[in-house]
């Protein structure tokens, strides 16, 4: 996968910075979760009107989510309405067991679409 690095990558480490010596020290403080990034392969952009699809992850040169387009407004993931959900709840709704399906409700060109999207192991 190209171009995706989240803050969750650093959560299992303590970072110590030695400014005078220009050194950093990394200490693992918990075990890494190998399934931490398993989710529906979309990147979201928050705008004043809601959340929009900003990108679609690819594996082996193919999109991980079919029928979803960049620019679609994401309205709902399964039973989670994005208009009233926290950012954490939205990402939790997209997360899951690889191969499981999330139902995405999207708005495109003024019409609502309900599309299945598989959770991908990243």
C-alpha cells in the first residue's frame, strides 16, 4: 500500500528525544496489533458538509473497494450515521475482520447509493 501512515503506528511506542545530542530513542511499551489497520480501504476528508471519499486504497494495483468514487459523500457505515458520530466511531465502524462487509450509504450526484464494501487486511 502506498501513502498511508496514521498516528496509530506510534501508539505502541514511547519516544524520547535527546535534543542536545540530536538523538531519538524508541521504546516499545505494548505489543503491536497486526490487525490494527484492517478496515474498508477508503481515505476520508472532513468538510463542513460532512465526510467525503478522498482516496481509495489499492492492493496489487486494484482498488480495494468497488463502485465507490473519490468525491462521494459518505453518509452512513452500517448503522452509524456520520453526521452524529465522532471521528473515532466512524473509523471503528470501518474497521473489522478482513473479508467482512460494511454497508456504505453514499451520496453521489444528488442520489443515495447503498454499496457493500469489504474490510481489507493492510
